[in-house]
């Protein structure tokens, strides 16, 4: 022990002025000499509150676990600033015994002491400190619980996250909501299983809080294994959030999980999975959807066909053409429209075949798609359909011929002016009028020699 320390100890023990004793105690803490601990412990019994507080602070700076029992006694002292100094000191020492002492501060009538106790446990951050913070959730003091949640959110451990999960069971909506927000901000999925278990809780508010927390965690996660695990949640919103997050990931592992999600019992989620696969639009997604056509019932096949149509890549055309053989006419119609959306020349043969589908709605969709694609290859087939009195798609064919607009198409429209059906004649006349306004195609059509066609203005 050096001379300066000895002099300071003498001041703490003998000075008649409380201010001098307190200043000496503080300086001893700054020096950090363990030899000063006995005199500082004795100073905790000083008649002056100022000295008690200074001695408490000094013992915290020296960080001697043997000081904990003496500091705990200070928590029963009536002066708040003495108790605060003792709690801060216990927080710096941080042993399990110190944590037990700090937890006593939760019962203090002074809310500032309760708050200081939370801050001290947060600084310690040990599993014991986390357990102490979690213990506040059994108290009726909602503000205390809420600052404990903030503290747990700053302790980046699994134990702290479990404490936040516990807070989701609180009867106070504000406490639950703060726990939800804090779990979401952590951006870590270490309590995924605990939250999924809470989804089964019999209390509706608890279920909702767990669901919201899971959605926040999933939304910020880039881990495909985590998102895949979340697909097993009992809550629809959670599974939906996972599907959409997998869509953002967009890799082959995500595609594989989304393809499996087409089996979900929930029709809406099956639909979202198909839409997300369409948005990914990768070759893996397209080929996976094509293969899935053989594995699902009609409602899912329709979703798949719609997704294939949105992707519109060469890989999807094979699947859409395959769907033209589906026993469900609504699926064949969706496939026909999907082929049209691809805008690819490879889709034309399938669409020409669909013009002769048993269902006129499919025929109509094929005619419309060919027109939208301005497929010149369809004109001869369209002309034959216009000559078929039993066909029910004359009007669709006429509108498509108008869109295609080649001289051959115009010639066919001119011939339709003599169709026995007045509605067909009227539609052909309107189409020719629109083409006539453009001038050039109609003039060219006049020079085409097609037997039986009478082109007039």
C-alpha cells in the first residue's frame, strides 16, 4: 500500500467532515487498490449518506465480489441516491450474488431505482441477469416490464430472446407489442421454434403476438433454412410471410421449398406460392412448375398453368402445350391464354391446335391469343373457321384478323361481309372500317386474288 492510499484511508476513517470522507472514498475507488476494501465496507456504515454513496461507488470501481453483502444492505437505506450507487456498484461487480441483490431493487417504491436495477442487469448481460429481467414479467408494473424488454433487446443472447418470447404472454397489450417489435428488430431467428410453439397457445392475444413477431423475424431473414422451417407454422400469416421471403431469396433451394408449398392445405397459400414462383421466373422455377403439373389436382394445376403463363419463358411453353390436353376445360383455357402471353413463335402450333378444342371457350381464347400475337400463320386457319357455319368463334376470329392486319387477313374480313350471320357481317364491317382508316393494308388487299373474295370500300 502506498503512502497516498494510506492517507486517503485515514481521511475516510478519521476526518470530521463528511465531504472530506466522501471525497477520499471516491479517490480510493479511482485508485482501485483492493487493500482499501475493508475501510470502504466500514464506510458503508458511516452516518453520512454522502459517504455511504461514495463508498458504494468506490467498491463498484474496485470490483471486489466480497463487497456484495455490504452493498446489498444499502438497498434498504431510505435515501434513493445511496441505493442507486449501490445498484450501480453491484452491476459492475456482476456476480450471481450481485444479480440477486439488484433484483431486490424491482420491489423498491421509487421508479428510478427500479429503472436503475434494469439498467444494471442489462450491463451485466449474464444468463442470471437475463433471468432477473425476465422475472419482472411476473410483476404488475407495466412500465418496469417495458424497460426490461428494452434491456433484453440489447442483450444479444438466446436467453434474452427467450425472455422476450415470455413477454408475449403478458396480459398488457402494450407489453406484448413492445416484445413483438423488439424481437423483430433483433433480426435473429434463434427463437423460431419457441414462437411457433406459442402459436398453439389457447389465448388468442398470445397467438397473435407470436404470429406478428414471427412475421417480423421472417421478413428480415435471408436464411432459406429458417424460412423453410417457418413454412411448418400453424399460422397462415407466418406461412405467407415465409413464402414471400423465399420469393426474395429466389435461389434453387427457395424454389424447391415453394414447389412443395403447392401442396399446402390452404388454397390461398398455394396460390401465393405459385405467384411467387412466377415472379422468380427462373428456369428452375419454370421447369419445376412444368413437372408439378403431373402431381396435383385440378385447382392447383390451374394455378400452375397461370404461373407458367406469367413466366412466359421457352421452358414454360412445353408445360402450357401439355396443359392443352388437360381434362379440365378451364385449365386448357388458362393454358391457351398463357401461351398467348408468352408472345413466342414456339407457342403458335399449340394455339392453332387449341382452335379445334371441344370447348368453344378454349377455341375463343386461342383465337384471341393468336390475334394478340399477330400470328400470320393463323390466317389460313381463321379463314377456314369463317367458312364453317357451325363455328361459334366467328367474332373472335374477325377481331384477331383485324389485329393481324395482313392483306390476306383483310381479304378474309371482306369475305365475311357475306356471312349468313348478321352479327358476323356487322363485326367484319366494323373491323374493315378500322383498317380502312389506316389506308395502306386495305389498298394492298385489293391486289390479292383470292377466289370468291369481294373487297370493296
